[in-house]
């Protein structure tokens, strides 16, 4: 009599190891598309713009800034000492608003991974692409807080996070193994 071991325990243990030592990062990264300058005339990167919008920023108005803004048509009051760009979180809020949808979409795929029907890498790549798309949609549809009327006039659009589309297009994901 010959005994043949047909268990998939070794495959299952390998999958568990891969699954528990892997995570997904979603955002704009310096070592990816986000590290480049916003435009050829700017020192700020797309990552810098993303950070400003994600968390907001208070900018001190200097004489040089006041003169520049005056030259382009934005006339600040003499007592204006700062400009506040409000928080327009798109990564954190985008994730939080879609979390339930992410679980509903990805839970069946995770079941396939556990059943050894889908490779771990395929799961994480599918999850990354899906989550990036949902966060990009959230960013596109974000309307509050609105842009300042001067900014709307400069851009020709009232969408606070869409100008050239580079911010939206820079959102990506990384599959990271620990």
C-alpha cells in the first residue's frame, strides 16, 4: 500500500506567511509620481500640495508675498497677517468614507486567497487599484470647503482639489512586504 499526502498545508502556511507579512500603502510617494514639481515654475512638489490640502496650512504673509499677490490682482488688507488654506482631506476622509465599501468589495477576494484560489500578490494589487480609484473619485467629488473666489477666477473652476489633474493622478499604492 502506498500513502500519498494530498494536503495543501505547506501551500496554506506559505500563503498565511505572505498574507500576514504584507500590507498596502496608499498615497502620494516621493519615490513615485509625487516627487516631481507641481509645474515647471514651482518649487513645490505634488506631494507638498497633497500635504497642504490633506492637513491645511496657515501661511504668514510677508511683504514680498503681499506685493506678489497685489501684482496678480489679489489685494490683501493691510491688517492681513496670514492666509489659511483649509484642510481638504482626501486620503484620510476618502478612506474613512469608503471603508465599508472596501470591506464589501475585498472580503470575497480575501476568501479566495484563504481558499488558495487567488495569489496574495493578486489580492493586494487588486485591492490597491480599487482603493486608489475610489479615493480618486472622492477627491474629484470633494466640494467643501470651497476655493476662495480669487482662486476660482485664476483656475476657472470651483473644484477645490482639481486644477491640472496631477494631484489626482499621483495617488497610487505600494504592496509592501515586511
